[in-house]
C-alpha cells in the first residue's frame, strides 16, 4: 500500500523520533492542567509571484504612410523589405494575426489575418498619394480595432494584446488650423485641389475645419488607447517609427523635395515621439541609409504581467465541520472522515486502501461509476499514471477520468483547486463558486472559505463557527528571488485567518496532528489568465482540551517572528560557546550536540511534557545548520511555495517546534552552569 501524506511526516525529521507521540509524549505529574479551546489563528504575509511572461493572442496592426514623399525618402523600398521580414518572423507564431492600414490622401485596410498571400499583396500594392493623413489613419485604426474587439469573444478579448505600429516619414499633410474668418478658406498646409478632391476620413467639407493638428492627433491616439478599457482587452499599445534619409540623399533623388513634400524631420520627430508616449509604446528613428533593419523589431509577443492576489483559502486537511456542526476527524487527510471510513470498511490511516492508485475519496465519490475503494481490480482500467503534475491533490489518472486539466490546478478557473472542489462536492469543471445549491444564502465560495459543506444549509453555523479572514494590502515590494537572488516587484498582503478548528486525529505515532493548507491564488493583472497557486502549510497538535500546541492557539508567520528567532538563536549560541569549550567564532552545531550528550539526561522535562533527549536534538538539527544559522525562510512570504513543487514533508511550518527548541536550549543553558567543560577531570 502507498504511504499516506500523514505517514510521510517522520521522513521530515530524517527518520528520527517525533516529539508529540502517544508513546513518547508523557504528561508530567504536577499542577492541574490548563484547558484550551480547539481553535487556531494564523497570521502572516503573502506576496504574488514575480511578473511572468504570458502566452496570449497577439494582433499586430501596421499603419503605413504611403505618401508620395517616400519615392524620394525611400527610393530603394527598404521599408517594404523590413516590414516583410518582420511579418515573416511573426506569422509562424500560432497566436499572432497581422492587420495593415495604408494611408496617404486615402485609406486602405487589410483586416487581421494569418494569410501570408493577402498580407504580401497588400504590402506590394503600388501607388502613393500626395497627402499624409495622420488623423484619418488614426480614426481608421480605432475603427479596425473596435470592430475586431466587438467580434471577439469577451474571454478571448480579455487575453488579447493589440500592438499598433504607426510608420511615417514626415509631418501630417494637410494640417489645417480652424477658426478662420467667415467666408475665407481654411489655413492649411496644402493647396485647395488636394483639400477639395481627396477623401480625407474626418475632414469636414464646409466651414473652417481644424484638421491634422497635434491636438487632434493626440486625441485620436487617446481614442485608440481607450478601446482597451472600454472593451476589456488584455493590452493595447501604439508604437511609432520615423523613417528618414539624410537631406543630401533625398535631394540627390528628388531635387527640391524638401520644399515640395513638406519634409520637416525636426517637426515630425517630437510629434511621433509624443504619439508613442500617449499610446504607451515606443518611438524609434529609422535612418533608411543605414544598414540597420531592426527598426520594426518591437517586443510584440513577450509581455510581463504583474499579478494581483485574487483569493486566499484555508483548509484543515485533518478536521472539517459536518452539516450538523460536529467536527469530523480525517486522520490520513484523504478527504474521507474517519467515522465514514470505518463504516464503509476503508482504512482511516491509508489514503488508498486497496492500493490501486485511486484515492479512497475519489473511489468513494464515484462508486456508482465503476469505482470501489476496497477492490484493487475495480475499475478495470488501472491507474497507469499516479503523478500529480500540478500539486492540486489529484493524480493524472484521476484527472483523466474527471476530464480536468492535469496541467492546470484549477480547471474551471474559479480560484478553488480541483481537489478542494472534489473534497467539498462542487464541480471542478464548472465555474460554480457563485451558485448556492443549499439555498442558505451563502455562495459556494463563501461556504468553502468558511469550512462548511456548500451542499447543505449551514446558515446557523456561520456566526459561531465560520473560518474568518482578514487581508490588508502592504503595497508593492522589491523582493529577492529565493532561487536567483534577483530583485522582483511583487504585490504583498498581510493576512489573519482565525477560528480554524482543530481535531483529535488518531494516526498512530501522530495523534493530534492537524495540517492546515493555505492556498493563495494570484492572477495576471493585465489580462485574464489561469491563476497561479501558491501553498503554505502549518501544522499544529490538539489532543483534547488539555494538550494543544501551540498553547496560545496563534501561529505568527511574520517577518518580526522570523527575525526574532534568528536574533534569539544568535545570542543564545554565543552564551553557550563556553559550555561547549569553544570560542564563539568557532562554535558549530556538532560542539553543542556533544555538550548536550555530556550535560543533559536522557529524559528532559519541558513544562508538563517529558521528552527523549534524541527527539530534542533532532529539533536542533532541523532548525539549525551546522554553522549555527537558522534554517528558516528568509522572508515571511517565503513560507508560500508554488503549488507544483509544494511538499508538506519539507515545507510545513511548525512554529511550536521552534518554541520547544527555545525551551530545550533554556534547559541546556541552565544545565551548562553545573556541567564541567570538556576535558575537565571533575
């Protein structure tokens, strides 16, 4: 049979004896015992994961100046070569679509597509116009993007990144100043034939219109940018490129071109730079005479999205409330209460009684669909892969039968891990956290967070027994990556979770052990996407109202607690150096272990409990490195681990063990005063 999670705990102490066991934990005959309730409170900090690169749909819209000045500015058509190369690099990516807008004194459009032939036909189309209609191009850009957003499913749209690249070689033409005297023509930077004969998208044909001024151009950029928020798109940026050639090159191809085409690079540069700033993008200069073909090398498909903390959920794997308010004990933490396992004949100390790879909870839940937790030959299809690839508590074979995603811990995206949904009876394939099947006025999410069965009416228990949560935003922090040491920007919150019930579990060798998992679900802030789950683990002991560890019922996994533990240990080891006969600078853990064996009895009383000396030495080894540095997370938020790598054997926090270690070192320090140093004949 497979080892249960509960039975793996002794490995955490390297095969050494556990402190709190029926055989090794004995009450000291003394004063009347203090009585405790069975509630636990956990305080700590949680930070979102570091920003991550996301895979998402990308739609790139190239808005290309096709004014006649380009026959002089780019007589070799290098812009088409560079544009074609950029598109050929993008299209092999399956999540990318390309759209194009050409503008001069007219507008032409190629909607978003992946058809390379359509795209290249658009690029290779001949014909240049006498004007450079920025305003009309930007208005058309807004129309193309809006039409695409409207036709895209809302969930897909929320994950889509739109990238606009606006490419021009000069200033807007015509540029008209509004407000001329009645009866007089508009003051424009173009002759009347252009204004009267051409199809400018937004130009009024009567009165004295303002057109293509910087004010209106920036307003159109803002209109484009605002589409992201209006339609809930994942992201939208507008980049700009100024193509130019040195004046002498232009004049050598087209004498007098500067005057004819209104080529004013010093006027165009600040305008295009300002457009990029307003569009949240990047501005680039592109000297077409230089052998640099990278001016369209924008970051189209890589996007770092910061996370925000979307959900915090605490689940005691060892004890949960029944529909009538009783506390149901689950010693092996498999999801089936001990009393139910005894009734149906499964082993309350083994998560997989028949050893067929399917958990007892899974087989019991689906016993009417061909599963039997007592018969290894049922189902006929064996569990061929019992790997849990996401750490959500479900094995691959179980996920394959359920239809859940074995690579996603939250298949339906409702911020409740799939195994937790199986535990509480909700559907891991349906986004059902806002449903109320019990009709008690509490949604599924509320019931699960409170620790109650969402399928039954629990309204009467909420006031007295619901698990309570308090979160406080701590803002953005620069934090060192625990693996690389690189600084990362992360959003942090403090939390306090109270009224977590503890039960008297009966696993042999682990009586009273309660394991509480805290799930933190973070989601990308910029666009919709799967939640990133982190898990923290806290273990406490409860063996009835006279034995509770920690006795205060409070676990503070805070930075102050971590820093305080390190400081206290450093000071204590300095004092103990003389007992070990060592200089404080040369003291090592092995020296202390030798002194403990020499100076302390085999049984040691800490408070009301007698412990074996070897058990307490194991605590020292667990929490102190050989060089006497504390074996604890550097940061309070580091008690959380990515769900996929979470291992309760290595990652569960037991602050009461640290308190016991301090009590042990107190007793050791006192014994040292009466103990001769090593080598002393006495």
